DNA sequence: GTTAACAATCTCAACGTTGAAATAAAATCA
DNA sequence: TGATTTTATTTCAACGTTGAGATTGTTAAC
C-alpha cells in the first residue's frame, strides 16, 4: 500500500521519466517533513490539554533533564531548541508569567541570564514528561523496536553529518 | 559517536532512571524533528537563491507534477501542502503577483478556484526541480541507498498509520 | 421554487519565529 | 587605565501560519 509520498513520486515518474533515478531522496526527506507535521500537530494537541505551548514543553524538559539545580543560561537553550535567541526570550517571558521558570541574573557574568525551573515548573515537568513519553510511544505503535532502532541509527548518522552533535 | 539526541537521552537516563526503558521513542521522533529543522533551513537557503519561499516551491512542484494542464483547485493544494486554507490563499496571492500562477474561476463550480501554472511558472518549476533533487541527494550523502530504502519504508508505514495516504 | 444544509475560498486578528539592530557587560590589548 | 572587540541577551518589525468566521456558490429537501 502507498502513502502520500508514493503518490508524489509516482506523479513525478510519470511527468518526468528522465528524473526517475533521482527521485529517491524524496522518499526519505519528504517523509521526514510530513511526519514532522504530524508530530507537531499531535504535540500541539497534547500540550494544549495541559495549558502549554510546544516551545514551552521544550524548555521545560530541557531544564528538567539538565539536572539540579535545573538551571541553564538562555544561550544554552538556543542550540537545544534549535531556534533563535528571540524565540528563547519570548518563551522565557511567557513561562515566567506562568510561574514555570524564573530569571536569575548571574553574579559572575551579568550579561548572562540563568533560567531556573521553579518548584511548580519542576512538578509540571515530572508529570508531563511521563505522559509525553507514553504519547510518543503511541505514535510509533506500528513499528517494532528493531525497526525503530534502525531508523534511529540512520537518522543519527544523518544528524551528525549536519553537525547536530551537541546541545550546548 | 553521538549526536544531540544521544545527549538528550543520556541526560534523561541519568536524571530519571525509572524512565530508561521508555526513552526509545525519543530516539526516533526527536531525530525526525531535528532533521526536519535542518531540512527546512537548507530548503530556505536553496529557495532564497531563486527568489522563492519554501511554501512557494511546494505549490510550484505540486502543480508541475500534477501534469497538464498544470492546474489544481485551491482545495486540492491543502492536503498536498499539509497547511490550512488561509496559508494556501496567501501563497497563491504571492505567486500570482510574481506571475508564477494564475487564478482561473471554474465555469462549472464558481466556488472553486483553479490555480494554474503560468508558462513562466512552469519554466521555473522545470529548472528548480532538477536542482532541488540534487540538493536533496546531497543532504543524504552519508547514507547508502539500502539504508535510505529501509528508512523510507519504515516512515511509509508510520505515515500510513497516521492517515497520510492521499494528497487530494 | 424556496429554504436549508453544505462546500470552497477568502478574510483577518492573533500568534510564534526570524533576523537584524540595540543594549549592556566582560575580555582583550595597548 | 582606556579603547576595542567580543559575548549574552533583549528588542522589534516583518513574515507566514493558524483558526474562526464571513462570503459566495451549490446541492438537497420539501
């Protein structure tokens, strides 16, 4: 059976037979793009039920998994989230208003802003992360673990080749 | 060697050992998300060199691969692009201003808008698509064809399970 | 043939991100 | 010390998308 990308590739093969041998990258990359849209849509619904935004969940989990004292500089959050500095400032603003994080000026380097999970923020993070993992698992239901491992490994190779090797 | 997602998973395993067995979905889904950001960034640079937007390339290629007369209704473009109707309207507006497409009112159903590639639009599509495929291939350089096929197959299964089986 | 239900597109305000410029602090060097 | 460069964050206008509602046209029911 075919998915939407099979249809796309089939149309190209019919329209431009000369390109048939060069369509294979679409099979991978277009599927990553389409799957990403599905993930984002699912994630949006998931966080909406918990009064969060997708970007806020991102900050929440990044701070939680960094371990005590659940504090990172704004700058460290940029590569972790793969967004620009302006987006991080906005997210912290919103989360600070919600009481999930607080800004702490660094005594050593007053240019830096240390973003710290509040007690409430940590509570939310603990609860949401467990649910988030179950939700994520359900999205992968049709694949067995071996297949997931194979895909993960290939994507790791790809990400490394594009320099996505560190988050700080 | 490890990528950014390995670091993330490692942090979680250290912080929440009780969740260790449930982290595997991250290995796949976080990598899809991060790879998607890289694809989008690459694509943005690619189209910028050609005076296009990513969404415009999407419309351009969708119309081209639909075959003569290179015409689809606005509604048909929605599932193809996986965006909302408002986004399609905006894209068509911009592309019409650039002379890449034209709106043709359907004589049969005057609610419908048929979006047609202009001659210029088709010329751009032909040229850009070949370059686009080469660019896409270069993004997958570190993977061999068998691996690509395996990943594509797994993602196809995933997409089908989420109902992404048709584009119109 | 009129009314109601449905369908396709457009409108528009709200939203989050980008990217460049501004601000402010620290580090480097003369 | 003072001047310059570098670093960290914030600001802000522009941009594209979303999602709800408005608009316009079609189909179905009576």
